């Protein structure tokens, strides 16, 4: 049974997390059946000038943008202009990978569900390079971690070939040497490139730019008047957050203002929309009101059902639909969610459609537990503890000799580097730029649970037909073993 208020425990927990992670500003809102019943801002949108947060403060939403992209694809399917089972090359004939047979098998559905077989590629860094070059090298180590990937600073020190258009993106992928993870539809691995190319399909099918399509067919009908891809589009609205970043110095995180938003024109469909708590709570109605926001029918009910179908397992007890993740059993309810993370952004959208319950949390610093706070908000509404987890597992004993097979370096094309070592009989995961993650628990079948921003993610090791470890599966990505 849901309530239409929050408990003191929840507000206290939010305050504790904001202080623990030194979050400059965190804005949160909750709604029931389309009616906002709770909004709060912790901290500031501009710490230095003590500017307060409001429900209309504009933040980046990162990869929550992917759900907008999936809605656009489903709208075009409803209009008879494409089908999710169409081959990608039908619309993007110049799209090529090292495996021509697999490339021809890739469908729009595979891109929507991150099951095309594409590994994480360095194209994201190239797409961001012009933005990163504007960052102050003296105070920014350039590594922003989250679901948009870990991007290494270097654009000011080396000549990076930027990737600014969809055509340049496809040309860059075509000339790269990489191995696809498997036949399309068989392996889940989060792919910003796949979602970027969905933006290209939207442009070619609709005859409009991706950004203009999203504005005309989603943002405007839903009344999301403060949601934009470019801040200069906001007329007479200066309620926007400053961006903050963190740099490790002598083992301590130093938080500083770094008010240079990153942009990647060829990757906007993967994660570069900006929005507000109020606008995102309007948007959430699409999922709980059979595609409607107030009087506007944004999407057909059947399309909403397709988007929220759990197609591919992406983590323990968690699945990917079209641009959203699905937890089938969140204290007995089906929870729909997605996060977004890029420099100065840590966003999370969380919904329980069957209860008409939705929540959004927006922070102006990456690497903070927005997801946990939104999950706690939903748990609070269900009368559960705000600190507990919705799922359980049993820890098993794994002999040190067996753990040895996992040791080695694993490097993602997006720039993340993980090193697995065994110390004192326990598996340790070392993340370049972030140190060692302790307290990793084995739960069997080459799978472990890893503490992650006040929550947990699974860590799994994939093997080949000879039972040899070839990849690490963490953070929704398959990362190849290199040593």
C-alpha cells in the first residue's frame, strides 16, 4: 500500500547520503497518479553563490535520454515508417563491423536492447573530445564514471579525430578492429554506439534532426517546457545548475566547480538531454498512464508494453527493455528505471506503473548514489526500510585456487580499466582512477556481488568453450580480458 508523503527516515537518509558523498546539489520529486506530492532540494545548484534548487532547476539527465530515443522509435513504428525487427542496414547501409554476417543480422530491436554484440568502443571519447578539450587541465583529471562510460582526459594533449556526425560515427566504427561479443540477440552489453545510431535511424526515417523530433513529438506534447539539448534554448529561464567534478588527491576526493557541459553531437540520442524534476515527473506519466501525459497521447499502450518488456538480463534480477531497465520483483511490484551519468550529472528515473508511482532524482556531481536514493524513495512508499535492499542472495565459499582463474587486467574500449587480484584468499577489484573495491562477495556460477554507491551490482566472469575466462561483466558491460 503506497502513501502520499515521505517518512522522516527517508528525508534523514537523503541528508546523510548528500553529506557523505559531498553532493553539491540533489533535487528529488515524487508523484502519484500524475500528481506531485513531494519535492525537495538538498544543497545548492550553485554552492559558491548559495543559489537554491527548485523543481524547475535544469540538470543533465545523461542516459535517461535513451528512453526518449526508444519512445521515438516506437512512435515511428506506430506510424508505419519502420519496424523494430528491421535490419539496421536497411536504414544505415554504410554501417559496417568486422563481421559482415552478424552486421546484416543486427536489427533495431538489438540496438534497443543492447544485444547487437557491439562491445564498448572508443568512439564515445572521440565524440566528446571537443568538449573535453575545453576543460581546465589543472583541476580536472578528466575521468567521469557512470553509465556513459569512463572517458580519459587527453584531448588537449593529443590530436584526437573528433566524431561529430552520424556519418563520421559509422565511418569510425567501420575502420576499427574489434571482435563482436556474439551473434545478435545472444549477449547483453551496454552500447552507447547502438543508441547513437538509433538517433541516425530516427533522422533518416522522420526527415527531421533527432533533437527536433524529440522536441516536437515528445517534449512539447508532454508540456516539458524546460527540457532541452542546449541551454541556450532556454528563454527567460536561468534556473540551471552549475556542474561539479571530483578529483582524487592524496586519497581524498576534491569537489570543484567545472562548469563546462560535455556534448557529443553524434551521441545525443545516447545521453545528452537536459531536464528538470517537474518535467521528468510529467514524462513518467507515459509509463503509468498507457502512453498519455494529461490529454496528449504520446504513445500507444501496446508500445509502452513493448518498451517495458524484460528482454535481456543486464544484472542480477534486473532486465533491459527498450531504453529502460526492469526489476520484475521490487517488493512484489514491477519497477521500471534508468540512470544517467556524465560529467556533472547523476540522474535517475524510477517508476512503479501499477501503483501510478514515479520518482526522479537529479544531482550535479557524477558518481553519487542517485539510484539508491530513488530506490529508497520507492521502498519508503511501500512501507519498507529505506536502507534495505529489495533482493537477497546467499554467499558461497570459493577456494582460492579457483579464484585465481579470474586474475588479470580487463580493459573496455570506452576507457575503463579493471584489475582483478586475489589477496588474503579474497577477490579484489581494482578500478583505475577509483581505487580498490572491498567486500566483494561470491554467490556462485562465476558471479560476485560488488558494493556500488550504497547499493550492489553483480560482477560476472564469462568463459569460452574451453572454460577459460575471457571477459568481465560489470557495470552492464562486457569487458575483454587482456592479460
